[in-house]
C-alpha cells in the first residue's frame, strides 16, 4: 500500500509562486511515474506534469515554462511560478507502480487577480 500526502498549497496573487510537495510512504514499492493533476470546479481532472523513474518530464501546454516538476526517492515536487487565475484548482499527486496507481487527497491552490 502506498500513501501520498500533498503540502504547500494555499492562496497567492497572480504572478506569484508556490511549491507543492508530495511525500510518498508505505511498503516497499517501485514507482514508474509520478505526477501532478489538477481539477477545477465543473471541469475534468487534467494532467499538469509528470516525471518518469528515468527523469523524463512531461507538461501540459498551459504550464510549460512556468511549472517545473522534480522528484527524489518517493517524493515529487511542483514548482509553480507566474501563477495565473486559471491555475486555481485542487492539485492531486499521483504515483504509478507496476500494478496500480495511487492518488493523494488533494490540496487547494487559489490564485487571486
């Protein structure tokens, strides 16, 4: 079993920065991909960024050049710069192992104009 706990969300003004962290714990597991998703009210959950065990990253077009994903051991981070109002959402940490995927409980990011 894998547990994922997010931290670092909050309220920030447009143009500001936040750093999200996700701590993974539980029985021994090998993660193939870790990532961040977000879901705004009345919208579907969407991929923000992901990183493979080999370090390959992938970003949604809307965040390229502003967000940076990184990882170490079982932890994954999302540095978010130049935040915009449209980035307001609940952000979820995700981990994919050989057998299943896991989700964190989500953390709110609110960007004010």
